[in-house]
C-alpha cells in the first residue's frame, strides 16, 4: 500500500506491533475524549486564503531558541522508541537531522543521550522528568549538556501518570530486552510487572510530586541550557512560567494521556500566546497530522509545532525511512497550505488567515445609503 499521508501510518503500526506496545503508544487517558478532541478541534478552524500574491518562492525556515531549522515542524519526546523499531531513537535522530529540524529525546528513551549524540550532528533537546533523587536529575542534565543537547524540555504535567486503561488491561511493562538507557546503572528500581500498569507503578515510586515553580528556578542554577516548560494549558500558568525564567512554553496535554477533558492543545493555544505577550516563544504539541494543522497553529501564534505519535507509528512501519517520510509529507503539505493561502514566509501567516468557531462573526462594511 502506498502511504500518501501521515495518518495512514497508524494502521500499519497497529498491524506490525504487539498489542501491548501499540496500545501504549496509541491510547489516551480514561474516556479518551481529549485524545479525539486533539484532532477534532483542528477541523473547527477554517482558512481565509488570500489570492493573487506571487507565491513562486516559499520560505519555511525559522529559528527556535536561536537555532536555525528548515521548517517549524519538530519532533516531540516519545518514550521507549525501541519498542517500535530496533533502531528506535537512533533512527529518529538521523531522520530529524536529515530534515534539518529538532529532535527532543525523552528521559525514558531506550537509547541514552550519549548514544543519540553519537548518531552525528543535529540540534537536539532533552525532555526531563524530575525524579525524587535530585542528584539523578542533576547528573542527567549534565550528561545531556555534555552530549551537546541544546535545551531542556521540562515536563510539568506528570506528578502522577494519567489513568490509561489500555495499559492497565495489558499490564504494560517495558519488554525484557529493553531498558530505560538514561538510568542504566543507577539504583532506581525496575519497571516490574504490576497489578495494573508497570509504568504507572514505576512513576509513582520515582517521580517527584512536590515539583513546583521554585524547581524551574532550581534547574536554572544547575544548567545554562534554556528551559522550555512543557504541559502549559492556561494563561495563569503561562504568566508564572515567564516569571520563573522559562525560555519558552510548550502547550501540551501530554498527548491526551494525563487529565481527560482538558481542551485540545490547538484550543488552548491562543490563550497561552496572548498571556505570553511575545516575551517567550510558544510551541504547540498534540494532534498535528497535516500541514494544514501546522499552518493553523502558526496563525494562532505558535512559533512551531512538535509531532509525537506520527514518529513512533512511522518508525514501527518503516524505521528511519518512515520518520523521514512523515517529516517530508508534513513539510510538503505545509508548503502547499502557505502557497494556497498567499503566505511566502512564516511571518506572513497571520490570525487573519483563519477563522475559528469561537470567533465573533465578522462584520462586513455595509454599502452607505445614497443621499
């Protein structure tokens, strides 16, 4: 079967992967309402394309935290990629580098920061979970820094793991031939078979529930890397993130895997962008499957987007080649959307290029009555 869009990789992955693994990647929390909404909300935003503009040249390049990338499409942190494909994070790192974009490595990767750095050049961010043992955190951050990672994406929406019922039914646990490579050799307990989800039990034992805004400040004392706060959905938390010295914000609901019935990230985006007041860049993570989605996010004020599930699905289907294809398809669709909307560069994409279902109806100037 010829794959012509990003969403088609999900079915291929479903056929190829063991049920426990596919369900882990695919499922959301509880009723999975937010999981559906992350996609559906995009369909309630429509375009207002402008015509008769010379679109013979389209420039999709941008800079993120000062790093120049080929397009505003980046790779989100997704855990345990070797469950999808033997090359796991190595393949993803090479694909991102080939596409000229940023890869974010998960704390819970099945390849270490050093191993990913060894795949060659590339701009990489490191996603951080804060463990109860702060020495472990400091060590991890130092290793990421030493391995050439350029920013820390601090995940702030996971004091506990959300209730993912598929993982409970499947008694999810990391396959025996894999390990969380960044924690190898550290005495942190194992992700053992549990009565529910092995991962949920592991998180309950290891992740620090006391994490607060003062820890964002603490992180700045142990690293010179810029810190992105990942998991912000409200204006209030946006203002606190800016006050705490965050270098940027990632609007994320953790792929709808934490609290169900939070809004889709695309629905929360504008509130966050307005509260940030241009002081820090705001990125969107969640639900992007088309180049049109990328355009909509940028029109609502995002500086770029991150993709998660499409990476693991395409990785499962075709390894590195699959991830390259996903990035290429999104790139081409985004370029098409820019062209047909009359935008030649990212700065030309404005709020006027879209209309959302929450907008007040536009008033059209009425013709003045003749005197």
